[in-house]
């Protein structure tokens, strides 16, 4: 307590700086991989992706990320175990933010798409093991996170594989792709509208509804999403009937007109995923920051920490700056290096990832948005044969996933002892 009274102002400034650093890492790594499919397929340019992400990630983070946030991300430890030494919790949160941010910086420089959630969880596990005890860590929770290394990419890959195979069979591998596109794309638009609505309701607007005093059940969400899907299909049918084939493009590439339609669909899926991601994953940066700020100001530890609006603002700005300054590295890996993407392939990957998020949320499976999207891209690549996948890049990505938890833990332990030595 005396430490917090003496060094409170310095620790508060460090919490904000490290929180921004971690949010920057989320933007540079996590947001980039969400936009990578759209950029890599040529559906949108890098500049357009940055603008879309700036708007929708920030909106998601600031408008829908404000639920009262658990002090310790994902319930990895019980913060009340540090009731007698609140300064240790502050050191731990600072260490976790700095460690996770450092690992995300390294991964982004190397172009590795890693999980920001796993980064912060590994960092929290590291500091908790040395600040309290190894037994204080909720290893059951940790094991479910490890299980997501397999669950997320496998589920997303399977869904995306069959989605793209359906696109191949119904549209691309037919004698007249454009005519079949006009026939079948409204059904895909229904799926897009439905999944966009479900992802936004589950991951994006959940906190907003809670703040307004009501919550939608899954059947109610399903009904709203189905109506959005039907509306999307009707709009799609109208425009597809009016669509005329561009004969100049068609003479050079028989798929050009079809891919152009899928490119438009990808813009909608990219916007929805950005909003949902911003609302969900901003907590990786602002959750520990809010815990540190609350403890410094009150001098006591609480199980929950109120989320001041300025903390969300800081997190949203950090995410946007991260994407704009360094996001191109991971975008390149996801969009170009794993497998060659076109708008139809990218569409199948993004829709497959959205389906996985909805399914996993509905049945309580732990998932990582990063692992989900990588798995979806792999599934699309496998639909064209194993030769279509760059196995060396995939091996590097899988290795980086395994390293993430221990890397976050080791860095966090190092920083924790440093802060303890400096301030205590």
C-alpha cells in the first residue's frame, strides 16, 4: 500500500503507456490478420483495409467494448489472492501488458499471426506463478486455451473447405460461371447477412445491450440474424438480376465478373469482423490496464474493475495506430504467403471464420480469432490440393502458436522481478 502511495503516479503513467503498447500490438497483429484475406485476394487495397479497420475496429472497441471487465483476463487467476499485496497485482498487470506487447511486436516484425489472447494469458500465467504460486493458476482454463490451438483452425478449416468446394461446384467449374453466379450468389448473400448479424450480436453488441438493461437469447439472436439474411438475399437477388456481364473483362478472364461480386461480399464480411473483433479483443489491452488503474487509485483489489470510457478510447486509438503503422507484415502472411487467394476463396475463408465464431460462442468452445482465420485460409487452400499451400510458412505459423504462451510467461516473469526490484 505504501508503494502505491509513493509511486502511484509513476505506475499509473506506466499502465497507460504499456496499455497503448499492447493495443498497438493487437492492431499490428490481430487486426491485420482479420483484414489479410480481403487485401490478399485483391478485394480491397491496403489503404482501404486500414480505413475500414480504423472505422469499425475503433467503433467496436469504443462503443461495444465497455462491459465491466474481469480484472484477470479469462479467469486465469483469482485476483483476491493478492489482497494483502495490491502492489504485486499492479506489477503483474504492467508485466503482462509489456510482455504481451513485446511478443506481439516480435511476431509482427517476423510476419507471424499469433493470438493476442494467448499472449496476454501466457503473460498472466507467468507473473501469477511467481507472485502467488503455481497452484494459483486456473490450469483447467489454460488447458482449454491450449485445446483451442486444435479446435479453432480445424473447425474453421473444415467449414471453409466445404464452402469453397460448393462455390467451385455450383459456380466456378461450370460452363457458364456468370449465369450460375446470378442463380446461387443470393444464397451465399443470405449466409453472409445471417453470419454478419450473428457475429455482431454475439461479439459486438452484447455489451451495448447489457448496458441498456436487456439481453437477447440465442433463439432471439437467431431470428434477428435470419431476417437480416433474408433481407441480404432479397437485395442480392435484385442486384444480380440487374448485373450485366462485362464482355471486355470476360474475354480476358471468364471468372472476372464472378470474382467481382465476391469481392463486394468480402467488404461486408470484413467490416463486420472488424467491428466484432474490436469489441471483443480490445479487452486484451484495456482489461489489465483497467485493473492496474483501479488498484492504483483505490489501493485495494476488486474482482471486477469498472471500465472508464477514456481507457476504451486509449485502447481503440492504440489498435488503429498498430494496424496503420505495422499491420502490412501480418496481412502479407495471411493474404499472400499461405495460399493464393482470390475474392471467392477469401470470401469462403471469411465466411467460414464467421461461422466458427458463431458456433464456438453458441456451444462455449474456446477459440482464437487468429487461429480461426488461419485455419479457414488453410481449408480453402486444401480445397485446391495440398500443393496450393506453402507448408514452410504454415510450419512457421504453427511453431509461433506453440511458442506464444511460454514466451509471454517468460517475458512477464522477467519484467515482474524488474518492477519488484525497482519499486519495492
